[in-house]
């Protein structure tokens, strides 16, 4: 898997897990599946940072996002 794709998927999965965790906690249910989603996203982000030479900087993330999006749409 490409490190750019892993980074973007990790950010998306992590972002989607936060509302799911809050929903589960507000309904007094254990957040098992949403915690798995958060851990999967964190794992993808760690994989991307470790496999990309030099890592990523915060200001690079929008450029990486749109380059990945352009590869799949174009």
C-alpha cells in the first residue's frame, strides 16, 4: 500500500470513529467497533509515517490528500 494512501485512509477512519465513539458512550454502550476503527486509523497513520522517507509535515497533508484524490478520480 502506498504511504500517501495509508495516511489519508488513517485520517478518514480516525475522523469517522470519533462521532461513533461519542454516540456509543452517550447510549451507555461499549464502543468496541468504533474503538477498533480508531485503532485501525492510528495504525495506518503510523505505518504511513514510518514507511515514508522523512515522514510527513502537517502542511503536507492537504497536498497529499488531493494528490491521492486526483489519482483515483483522474
